[in-house]
């Protein structure tokens, strides 16, 4: 077997002998999370998942069994646990507990560090809130036998894993950071999944069909799971936290269960705790990367971090105009800032881009080519736009051309600041649709050029000073 385990393939038929699941045929390495062995078994009757607990007591497993049964009774998407011939949901083999779970077809969530899918992330957040709502008054037998991942536990794990660091500067820094954590007793508690890695969600047709691996679940402050979502979905290794994605996660959560300001404020501490737990479990070689995340949070501070949790005024979803579009989360008044454009992704070599990026994601500015980012890359063209772009202090801002209502699609006229000869068929559907988009601003009808003069960016007006003066003189 390619996984670290105390059982071998010859053990698998012996385990299955207690079940009415047919004859054993083969296994595949399925996962190996949290030190437990998880294998995909194939028998003459179908596929099943074996979960063999390498380092968990029976009471720990009994908690998980009861939790699965409870959640399934509430139609929550978790796999069924298969009972053996004696009607038991778990067994003991070589003095270690195990369960057999139904195999559910689906695709694991995509790595958000490679591509953050708003719709997929929203589905994950929704199912996490559903879990919290279902279990807020649920106190299953054995729940007190689960490890509580608090500061005391974190320090004990650090002492075991890094005994050589306890008395040096790293150990002192670690303990000092644990002592800074604050979790007021008024924070709402419930059952947390506690390991919201993208691989623990199975999708089918864009919907979650199964939530997996409750091995680390325990009773604690619900903000722990929100922090876990941020950690796995918005903070890639060796990179800064993705603030847009982080804010989206908190916003989506709040749509399902209202978060007050106090709860939001202490997500900061929960996130630090998760990072510190990672240090206590990981090799010393990972220490500095995790430490840099803690130092970043220290630099930002709780109050500023709280502001970063506030989502921008827009979100991305399917558009009736074309593909995806950008929509208003709130109302905007004329000249309000709608969003700031990220122009930091400068393209040095166009040959390294995909055909899709070439076709849809490039923005040709005065002195550089930029690979547009989400959400701005999804702003669609309209011949009756509600926004325009102006550069202020070196940052391009999307500003409201008129009042915009919550739910409206954000659009701008691509011809404004247009400095190319590109054309395409326009299907924006507005009453004044020109039918053909024209990339050259100066080929627009003269009355429309006059109308758009106040909305031109300064760089464009400076570059075409003579042409613009000519329009003003007409």
C-alpha cells in the first residue's frame, strides 16, 4: 500500500467478511487525512470507502457515527455508514476502529489557490452554515471525548512535536502568540467541521452531494469554521491573503446566518489559532511561512482586519448579456466608487497566455498590457453603460455614471478610452444599442463623443488632446 498504515491488502477481505458487500476485488488509495487511512474498496457488488482509524479511540469514532446518522436524518449531504451483519456501524480490527462508508460519485472541489470559483465557494459556505444551524442544539453522546482545538491543546501539541524549540526564541514567540488570543464567552458555539479543505466536498452538476471527513470536528465557537474557510479558500501557501475572496466567504456566510460585529471581530483570533495549530502539527521547515502569516495579522490588527471582511459592492454571476457579469451588492449614487481595478498583473510574454486569456482577459493600456482579474474582467459592454473608468493616484477606478440599484448589472461602454480598431457585434439590448461595437472612440457618432467627454480618462485626453479639442469646438 502507498499510504502510511498498519494494515495490508491481505487484511481487507478479512474486514469485509463481516459485511454483506460481496467479494473483495481491489483497492485504490483514496486519501490519507489527519493520520487516518482511507481507501476506496471495490467488491463484486460495488464501491465502498474504508476508514481505518490509526490513532483514534473508539469513543472518537462513535461520535462520528452518531453525527453522520443525525445529519442524514436531517437530509444533510453526508455518506451513509454501512452496518455489518450484526447491525453495528463500526468495527475493530487489529485493535483499531474502522467504519465502511458508501461511495458517492462526484468531483472533489477544485483547488481555490489555482482558480477561485465564486459559485463553488458559495455552495461550500452555504452547506457549512446549514451544518451549524442543524447542530447548534445538538449534543451527541461522546462529544466531550473529542479533542478541543484550543490554545491549551495547541501548546501541548507544540511541545510534543517541537520539544527542541520550546525553550528557544521560536518557542517563546509561539507561546506569546497563543497568549494573545481572545475568545469571549458570548461567542456562539456549535459543532464545527474544522477541516474545510476543498477536497472534503463532492460536487455534481455544481451542487454539493457530500461533505466528507468529520475526523477533526468538535464543539467550539462557530467562527472557527469561518476561519477555516478563509484559511483553505482564501490564503494560499507562501502568499498574502486574498482579501476579495475572504470578504466573499464572510458575506456568503452572513446571508445564511447573520454575523454580528463581535463575531466578525474574533474571526481574527480564530484564524490565528488555525495557523498556530498548523505550526504545532507541521515540520519545523514550515515554521517561517506560517509565522509570516501571524506577523501579517499582527501588523494589520483586529480592527483593520475587520474592515477587510467587508465585501466590495459587487459580485460575479451569470449574465443575460454575455457569459458572466458583475452585479451590484448594494445601491450606488452617481460618481460613487464601485470598485478599483487591479492592474498589477502585467503581461511580459503574451505567448505564455491561453487562447481564452488572449480573447477575453487582456486590457491594453497606454504603456502596458494587463491580465485583468476578477471581478473587473467580467464587466460587460453596454451601449447604455452605468459606469466609467478614471485613474486616480495611479489606480483605475470604476465609478457610477448614474445611480445604480442593488442587483443591477455593472456595465461600461468599451468604446470610452477606445484606442484600437476592433469591432464586434453588440447584443446589449439597450434602446440605443449601436449593433456594432467600435473600438476607436473617434469613430463613434459625434453627439455620443460629446456626451462621453466628461468620462474620458486623463491619459486618453492627454494623448488625443487635438482630437478632443476639435470635438469641443464643434
